[in-house]
C-alpha cells in the first residue's frame, strides 16, 4: 500500500495511491485524516484503507491533488550520518564507533514537488538521497529481530544540507534543518511491500546528471539495528522518521563542487518506492507560509 497525505480542494487528509489515482478517505469514519493518527491506529486503519481500496470507490486522479510530505509533522525526525562506506571514504572521515545520529527539525519537512530554497546566507546547498523509514508502533527496547514489526513503511528522503552551516557546530543540526531542507515522499510504501529494505538501488540525479548510484545493502548500520539502538534510549512513536544515510556522490565532494543552484531539479529514485523530485529556487523575499 502506498500511503499519502494529500490536499484536494483545500482539505488535507490521508489516502492511498494506486497507479494514477488516489483512494480518498474523505468521510470515512474509520480513517483519521492525519497520518500520525492513522499510523497510531495501526492495523485497524490499514484494514479500513484496504477495504476502501477494494471497494473501487472514492477515487481522485493523482494529477488533481497536491501530495504533501506523507508525515508532515512527526514528533521526531532523526538522520544517520556516515552510514555508507563509500560516503565515509569521500568525506575522509573515520568510521564512527557508534551510529552517528543527528536531528533534523520537523519544520524543515516539505513534500513531493515543493521547492528547496537556496538560503540567503549560503550558496553551499547540497543534496543527500536517502532511504527513510517510518515508525508504526510506539516502542522501546526493541530487539533487532523484532524491529521489522515496528516499521510502518519506507519512503524517500533528501537530507538537504547547508554545508558551511553544518560545520558551525558538532551537532550539525542547524545546517541540516534550514526551512525546506527536508523533502520526504512521495508516499510511505508499507513494510509488507518491501521484501528486503537492505537491497534497494538508490540513485540521485541533479537535472539529467546521475550524481549518486548506490544500494541500501551498503549500509553499515541497517534499519533494524537503528531501531534497536535508538529504542534503547528513547521511546519511538508512530510517525517518527528515521533517515538512514547517503551513499557517495554528494555535491560538496565533487571537483568542482556540485552545489545546488536555482532552477535545478533533484530527483531521487529508490527501487520499490518511487521517485522524489524537488526543484531549487532562491529563498524568496517573503516566505509563502508567513502572513506578514
Ligand atoms: Mg544524510
């Protein structure tokens, strides 16, 4: 099942995508309108959505809706750095002793087709194509062998990074959390449809140039080990997003540097999930979400 958060006629709710239509949950008393509530409901919500899919009713053409980030407002958005050996090699850094997580503020999240802003304060804007997974069950102290049971599904993330600001502090947090630095989507592919999350090709293009070409089998810490590690420290909640690191080929390590410029399009493709596409623009004088 491909779960989406979408807007149609100024209303935002949860649906499922099948080919080029959205199965619309509008008016369905069994399906909550937000992805956080939907995921919290768990199996009950998934079964209700499956019934709606099977009914062959409530369809809207995909071209008529705006796809938002599937989870626009997670409680946590964590990302792992230095998790592909070839990326560690290109950075010239040591392989970390422990998984090196950092926080992306959830306010940076945008959806499929939304614009990534090149900030006024930096032209060192970079992409990182990544597999991300979404937690589906509140959990704590999850053993590796049961971690798959708490993952609702998988999506694509662009861990957009403002490289000079990233280096301002050891936490990297601000350089990873600029407004629009969190494209996610276009949907969550539920876990039952991803047979092995650790054998998926992952590619990133900037316009027509293939910049990253990896496979999730190259991850050092895999998704299940991430769940086990994190959940020893913190309760994971439905909707929490964990982005799993990027393979080699980031712009900052190209010669000359391949930083993102206004007018360029970043497209990340992950096998079995789909494509996440975003254009780059200069940070506007007036941010669209500010009323003053
Ligand atoms: Mg990253």
